C-alpha cells in the first residue's frame, strides 16, 4: 500500500523535476492561494487537534501544535518567500568539452522523493511542501500524531492548489500512522532522502533503521573555548548569548572551556553572570579548586557532562591547560555541529578553525549564528552534522544533487583507447 | 587494538589536514622516491604473493596481483601525477558578509580518515595513498589477502618516504586480517568514509554492515536506448562500443532497448554484428516474434535478465513501444549508473536526459565514457551511484567536504533577534 503511494509520488516527481522555474513558482502561488481559501477549515481542524491534546502535552509542544489564523497567514507569507528564492535546479556546475563535439555538463537536479518525518507542528507541512516543490522533489510527510487533523486538511488544501497548476498533486503525500513511518524507512527504492526532525533519540532511531541517506543531526553538543588571549568582556557577552539566547536550540553551547591562565579572573566573572541569568553551572574539579568557596550553588561536572546535551539553562565548565587540550576535548566529545573560540590571537584562531572537526567553526562570535537564515540561505531544511556534503545548515541546495550529461556525435570509447588513443581536449567552456 | 590504530591515524590526519599544498606535494614526492628506493624489496615481496597464489586464482586476478618492476615504475609515475593535480583542500566556496565585521567562509576541507577496502591489487595501495595525502586525509587500507606481503612492504616504503617529510607516517595504516575489516566497519567514531572496491556482493555487504558513509556502487546495470529517430549506423557503433570495448567494466551496457518502429530493420543488423563480436544475445518475446527464424542462437530474455549485470559478453535486448516505456524500464531496473540514448531528435534526447534517474545520462555516445579520467578529473576514486553528492565518477573532489567558518568581532545573536532585530547584510564578497 505505502509502496504504491511511494511509486505514485516518484512518478509525479519525475514530471516536476523537469518543470521550468516559472511553472514551479506558479504552483507555489497556487498553494498559497489555496491555503488562503481553505483557511477556515485548516484553523477548525487544528482546533480539534488542540482540544484533544490540551493537558496531555507540554506548553511548548502545545504552542507549536497551535495554528491559528495569524500563524497561518505568516506561514503563507513563508510559502511566497520560497517562491522568490533562486531555483536550485538546473545550475550548470561543470561545462566541459571532452573532445570536439563531445560536451559534458554537470547540472544540478532534484534528489527525487523526500521522506520528511516531523513533530506535531502543522506549519512545518506548509514550509516543507513549498521547499520540496521549489527544489523539484516529491515529498512524503509524516507529522506528529497530535497534529493528524491539521496535517490532513493542510495537505488536502495544498493538493487542491496544485490541481490548479502544472504540478501533479501526487507529488505530496501525507502518512498518518506510526506503522507507516517504519515502512517508509524501508522504501529505499522509492525514497531518496529522509529528513527526520524531532528528539535526538528519534533521529538516532531513524539513522539506525534505514538504508536511505538521512539528513540531519542527532546531538548538538557545542563548545565555546575562551583562550588565554581573549578579551574577557567580549568572552562574557559571547558565552551568555551562546548559552541563553535560546537554550533549547541545537547550536546553543553545552560546555564552556576556559584556558587555565585566565581562569582565576574569568571564572568568577562568568559564573556570576550565568547565575544571574538563571543558568545552573557544573564545574570540573580543577575549576572548583581555583574558585575555592567564592561562589555557591555550583555542582561538580563529571565525565558524563561532557557528552550531555542539556538543551536547557545548564552549562558545564572545564578548565584546560592549553588550546591543544581544548581542541582534543571538542573533537572527542563534540557532535561536529558548532564550536567557537574567543581569542585576540589570529594564529591561535586559525589553528582552532583548522583543527576542530565540526560543520561550523567560529571565531569571536556566538555559536547561535549557525543557522540557514542567518547564513543567508533563505530557508533551512535542517543542520547536518554528517561529514559528507550537504553539511552544516542546509538550504534548498541540500535538496538537489547533480547529474553528468554528455552529448556526443556518435563518439565511442574505442577511439580513445588502445595503442594509438586519441587524446581528450578537456577544455572548460564558459 | 584497531581502535588505537584508528585514533592514531585520526590524530596524524588532523595535522595533515592543515598542511599547505607544497608540503603535501613534497610528501608525495618523498613517497615516489622511497618507492624507487625500495623497488627491489617490493618486487620480491610481490613475487612471494604471486608464487603462493599461482594456480589458485584466475588469470585476470593473477595479472592484477602481479607487480613487476615495469608496473611499479608506472605506478610511481602515477604518484607524481597526483602531486601535480590541483589541491582540493582550501577552496573557498562561499565568502559572505553576514553583517559588518561578521564574515563567513565556506572552505573545502579533508573528510578525515578513509577506510579503503580493495582487491588483491598492490598498485591500488600506491594510488590510494597518494590520493589520500593530496586530499589531506588519513587512510586505513585493507587489501585482498593474496596481496598481503606486497601491501605490507609497500606501506612500509610509503611510511619511510613520509618520515622524510612533514607528514606523520601514521596517516597511512595497513590491515592484514579479515576480522579487522569487520571491526573497521564499526569504527564510525574514527573513520569518516568507507570506499569498498570489489565484487557487487562485497560492496553490498559493506553497505549493509556499517553506519559510516560508503562511497561506491554495487551494481552497474547500464542501458542503451535506440530511439525511433536514431541514425542506425551510429546506433550500431555505439552499441558495440558500449558492450564490447571492456565488457567487465561497470559502465558497459547490460540491456539494449530498441524502439519497435525501427526494430524490423535494426534488430537483425545489430544481432549479426554482436554475434560477430562473440556477444551472446538474449532477446525478449516481442523481439523473437519480429525476428522470426532469421537468426539462430538467440536465447529468450526473461524478467531476471533485466536485473542482471553480466559483466561479460552477454546482452539482453528488449523492444519498447515508446520512449516513456524505455525510461520506465531504466528507472525500474537500472542501477542509476549510466544510461544513454541514440536519437537525432533533440527534444526526445532532452526528455531522456531529464527523466532518466542516473548519475550519468548520455546522448549519442557510448556509456563507456562515464569515467573520472575521461571526464578530466585526473584521478578516480570510484563511481558513486548514490543520489546525494559525490555522485558519478568521483575524483579528489569526493575526498573533501567543507566547513563553515565565521569570524566576528564579538557579534552575538541577541542583536539580530527580538523586537527590533538588526538586519543581516548578506553580501557576497569576491
């Protein structure tokens, strides 16, 4: 059954893949109009979901689940914004003459069919649908079960919009049961990329249970290292921003590393500031010794803390003897997400940036900058902590791949092989 | 034990990662010199391997195992050629001002540590070592057991060369037992990319038994489609080249699709030519009906043939009613490797190129062109049939990833958030 849905999506996506930008943009405008037209139904369906969930989920989850008229209008603005982004498909990356009349292009093309599994957050349907269509991909969605009515009505409205365009409404599908999620992960013949959004445990589960490439990250254990040559006022401002500006974000720091030569001065200053901002501090043994009994309410940080993503107003602090130790700590316990250094010494900064093994490595600024919108990518699909591209904040660019296209004039390889092979010209064309 | 080796490799690779091109090139030259210096020992070690393998392996495998002085000299030329290739590391892909004083670079960087598992082919050690060092990566090698003496002596010579350079000899390691291969696949904390070379079954085994990204391909089921508007002489030449120029290659065709409207004329012509070149033909039911008893020695192609990679002088032929059927057949049975069309109609060709879901899609030329050397990539690591980049023939470019680096001046995200957020400038710098 799900295989049939996936086949249908794949077929529809094949047509979408070669549509020119203006037709995709018209389809995106059709979606926006249809969402406006069905606004009352969408808000009503969401009210049913919210009523059923009330008291059963936390307030943060509840506010994400809620999709009132104002939030819907905002999401529709987002759809039209995606329409305005540059088309990631059809970009010529290589244009090369291999020999006279034998011309190679490497051209960006859609990935195919995306499987996106997300939380009970109905506005995600709207964002993902517009990103998928802009990038020429089909998409099979599965939202959190609390949002099932909202998501179903939203996808219906989106399909109604697509029916007015040249894009086959089959490019978007919604799944509603958990067993379908398990089945989806097995469809490696029909689904090309899985994008899981949700808890670390869920992302790990997905990574361990599919052969389909997974775009995303489980952990977000980010570090800030305050070097011996740091400007300490700046170091305090960056630490506070990196920890408190939005502590639940994956790019917020979990561990602060401090060079021992400045710890006597910096440690009490930063702890006072953190505690004033309601941050619970966990300090290593050396730090406790340095601090003596100057400040109360500081827990001892243990080895477990270095691998813990608090996602909360808690910060582990470790004193390190030198930058090498800081780098080794980060490369051992970090999740290759985002790590930063505060220093006025540019060669120390260079060493840190070169050696820290992370998608995002910063100097003298907050770790919270690692984000697709802040990078100017327009829209963000997620942040990938895998080593191979797409890595780091992923925009529309992460939803396309490329194809090598060669046009010849009857060229055969035998001409270029054997005892008297014809040489290739390998001339890049503009 | 293997974990310790992998940790050591990783540490050595971290130093290598930030070495400038000239120092890496000097290390590559040191390797070349050391291989020349140890040539006698290498050839002698190989003679032991060859003696032990004689009569136990086929002649093709034996000739790959053999590394005499001439072949070694050729391989050393290859090392120096890699030295001349452009450095894939340190390429600035994005250079953007996010706001005044907040500058982002996206810079290519090594992947980290490669795990390369290959056949009993000692020259591969030489090629892989030079590619790994050029791309700034550590590498853990495991060669086929028949080549154990050759590989061990080769790696010793390479390490001796590196000892004369600024590259830590620990960047290259050799494993010698099968149990280590299994263990290697589990080291996802220390190994960033696995490159398996060998049989389809082996590559599948690797893909199914590791969480580490795998670069490569299991199947190579490539197609050639002869359209109704094809130039038939050209179609014959391209068919023969695509099948017979090197039938064991992954980019040789396994299935020929023929538009029914030209089958009456083309089918007997191509079958005669194929049979003259010792190609065994398997023809579908419709083809048999069209052909009648004009030609003998033609087997019936069954459903299994469409999914079989013969890697031999065997070709399955299917008659299709239209281009849509050809595309559907390819997208159903193909391995997303290389597929080609012969047609004089450019819009038919465009449709084929747009819709066929493969890394390499060609028009009016042989499928055998899909190869890193022929594409002008200098050296080829392998051909990837995964959807996400690196896809298709992969050169040095596939051994690097990228990092987002931001340098600020104390910038914090709070400035750009809240009720009165400062806007980003997002200005691309040259």
